[in-house]
C-alpha cells in the first residue's frame, strides 16, 4: 500500500548536464514497488505540489530514481545530497504486467529509466531499444547491458548507435519474431509510433505515460488521457489508472 515516508538519500550522481540519479533507502517502498510504478516527491516546503518520478531500479534495500531538471522543483531535488531525507509518497500507479516469454523494452530519453526495472523483472529474455537526441544525452547504457541480452541505441543526429528513431531497429526485431510483448516509455509521439508498429505486426504492447500531475492519487484530474476500454470512451487518470496502459486502449489521435 502507498504511504508517505521520510527516506534517506544514500547515493547521488549527475548523469548528464541536466539528469541526475538518486538512491534512497525505504524497506517498505522497496518491498511494495513494481516495475512501472512511480514516486511522488515533495520538493521543498514552499512547493505544495509533489513531482512524479518513475522508479528506475532496486538494488538491495535501496531504490533508485532518475530525473531531469526542468523547473524549480526538480532543481531543488538536484541539490539534495546523501544523508539528507526526502518526503516521498509511494509507490503509486499501476505498473507493467510482466508477460511470459522474450520481450523488447523501448525507451525514449528520460522515459528510459523505468524500463530498467522492467527489464530486471522480466520472466524471459530482454532486448532493449533506447532512443536519445544525441550521444551526450545517453543514460543507463551500461546498466541495461548488465540485465539485457542485447541493447540497441538510436540517436536523432547519428552521433551514436543507429541514426534515427527507435522504430527502425524495433521493426527488424519484431519482423523476425520471437517476442511476446513490447513495453515502452517515452514521449507521446514515440509511444504512438511504437503502438502502431506493434499493432501492424500483431505484437502486444504496453505503454507508460509521462504526465504532469497534481495529487498523484486520481483526485485532481490534471493527468487525464483519452482511452477506449471495452468499447467505452472515457478519460482515464494516468496517476491512478496508469501510468501503464495497454496500447490498444489509448486514443492516440486526441
């Protein structure tokens, strides 16, 4: 069950010019957390709204999350140091349903971290396809290589890996067969393209959305997204009904 906990920071590292990783200790959150869930972190006393950050991985009794500095709240978070504590609500949301068989995890930019937890939780073999703007933005490559059978990197400008978008290697992988599902997280445009590709090749796909949130528990409706579930159109709440959805349930053209 989610709760509010004061968690000690035990490790911090700057991964790029604007992306950080922080590890905290919380036996309760670690025991309850599932791949695809997120934490809602209070970023200073003067900021009422918490910041949602996906769980990246669990290492023993420590839980790790990765975030990008985008505003005052995440800038405050980037200034925290080991030994200090964070006020955390979590774990929240519905995570990935881990399928049997081999899977492909597809990440884009700062949407990459939660897929490391998914890859480490897989029941079969895992291939990762990770897309970034350029070589300087690549994160967690070594960590994915430690838990995946194969890791493909794509960059928009061709400065590292495959020149282009994630659907280029993903198409080849899925066309050759042998994968029971695709799990993806990243920008909405990327998720839509991955969903369409999986649909055309009849491969089940789960997508995890990154959305701005207010409460994080489904009360404020800030993070609503259009879905069609069992033939019924509705606005689902990313924080409560997601952040992971079956790709076929998402209304992509809204």
